[in-house]
C-alpha cells in the first residue's frame, strides 16, 4: 500500500483541482456528459438525460468521451467484446486522483477483462448459485423483522440508518464470514468506499480511502489465514481453498472480497432507499402494494428500472468500432447511461411513469448486462422484495417524516438520510 507523503499530496491536490476546473469549464460550455455529476442534477438527473437523448443515440462530450442514452446501444456496448474495462494493452483507462487511490486497492474482477475476469468470476460464482441464494431468504426475513422490531414503536426513524444500510451489510457479512466484532468497521468501510465510487474530491477523502483500503486488506488477509486452517461455510473459506490450490492469489482473493462488499452493500442500500422514496412519492402505487404485498417482487424490478442505484458505467474501445453511424476510436471511452436506457421511450411505454404492475419491456439495465452482469443480482432482489413486502404488511401508514438528504454523488444514486414515520401525520415527499 502507498501512503501519501507531502509531495504526493501536493500532486494529488493539483490533480483534483485541475479536474474540478476542467469540469467547471466544460460544463459551462455546454458539455451535458460533464454536467451529469453536477450537484444541480442530484435530486433529479432525468431531465438532463432527456436533453442528451434529444442529441441522438450517441452523444459526444467536448472532452471526446462518448455516451449513450439508448437502451439498445447500452446493451450492445455492455455485451460487445470489442469494449472492455481496461485499455487493449491492459492499462487502466482513467488517470488522475482516482487512479492514485485505486492503486492502493486490490483489483477486483469487475475491473478486469477476459481471461482473468472469466477465471475469477467462475471461482466466486458458486457462492451465488440460485439454490444457495434462495436458502438465504429466511435469514434475510429474520434480519428485516429484527430491524423493524427495533423501530416500530418509535415516532420516527431513519430508513437508511435503521433498515436500508444494516440489512445488506449484515447479509454480506454473513455471506463472506465476517466475524461479529469486525462488522461495524466493515459497514463503515463499505459506506466510505461507496462515497468514493464517483470520484475523489479532496486530499482528505483520498487519504481516508487509502487507509480504508489498507485496513480491508489486513482484515481479509487475517481471515484468509484463519479459514485456511479452519474453513467454514462462507465465501472467504471457499476462496481460501482456491488460493491453496493456486487457482487464485491472495491478492485476487482480497479483490473478490472487496467487490462483494461494495456491490453487496451499495446496490441494496440504495435500492431500498430509492424504492421506498418512489413508493411514498406515488401514494397510489404504495396503496397497490399495501393491498397486494405479493407485488413486492415486481416493485423491485420497477424501482431498479425507474431509479437505479448505479446510474452509469464506462467502457473503453479496444479497437475502432462503428456504432450508430459513428466511429468510436480505439482507446476512446463510452459512458453507458444505464438509468437513461431504462427510460428509453423506444423500449418502455410511458418510461417516466412509476408503475409497480408494469409487465412490458425487456429486463432493465440496473444490474448491467453481458459478462459483467451483477453476480449478486438474485440476492439483491430477495432483499428488496422482503423489505417492500414487510413494510407494506407491518407499516401500512409509513410516511416521510422530514426532509431527506441525498448522498453527494450522482452516478451512485442513493439517500444518506430518510426520516420516516409509521404512525403519525406525514410531510409531503420532497
């Protein structure tokens, strides 16, 4: 792990300020892709996506980066092996402050291309086979009930702090085999890394992220050695076997465990927060779910389409690619705007309408597509379904109880605070 000394801190500070200045300039000149991360669009980025859609299926920003709002093109880029997570020579496509911080973290297979991606994903996949994941349903329900038991007599509670965040961190801790004494720190690490996924905005944040990376590697390394001696029925134990058989390295195990932490935490906490907010902001939909709690599973799918936790992804062209009449040059980046694709009017009827009974249209892009389709999608769906169903059954009077607070990131869309009440008059959703 690298530490930031005075000289490195100075260089990093210069990179951060230069990036901010460039984004301010490009955004001011009308670059809609740069504006996607502007705080102005944090509450509602969807009008900006529509402005980009009006420019055509492919939009090119002033920096030379391409982006697409088209469902078909998003799906095509995610599936096309001519695009990858890295440059064709294996180098990372992005530099700057994010690269400085990233080099202090073990690389996960999400950031890799085949064949390494294929090999490592295959080793992690058994932990998420349908039968095993479905076996977690009673445990997830138990956690949901326990969390609601703790707050149901309160006048109000924070949906994020008291339900949306502790549920997935408990589930992923169970899955990985994180000991009880380490779980509070583990949850804090996940939240901090999640905040950094949209970029590094200060030297303090960079130093904190580097420190978290070092702490996580130490934790995973300790668990690797413990499970190698005394394996259990958890993911780290199964990966430790793969390390012992030299099918993966300890460093690769660290990367797999880190990915499962971030993906298992980020997707679900924001799915729950975004979903409850959408339901309470659309009383007729909340009424439908209360009347028919069996709609919880379709509610999950509509939430993921309507307001997905991960708004965008990025790919880099490995060779020149013809796309929608344009030539994407090798080495050029393409922003895959998942949230915009999910509201493509060529694919979904009334795409801006939140409808938990929606049955038409293909599967949304919230879990990506192609070889990087989310490994934990089934588990996230179960967690969301059981939360929405249980809230509808146990807290039918649930209402917003004060102003919500959004996380300071746009590409990872979620709430930091969401005060709600189950038993007293509401404030209007904001």
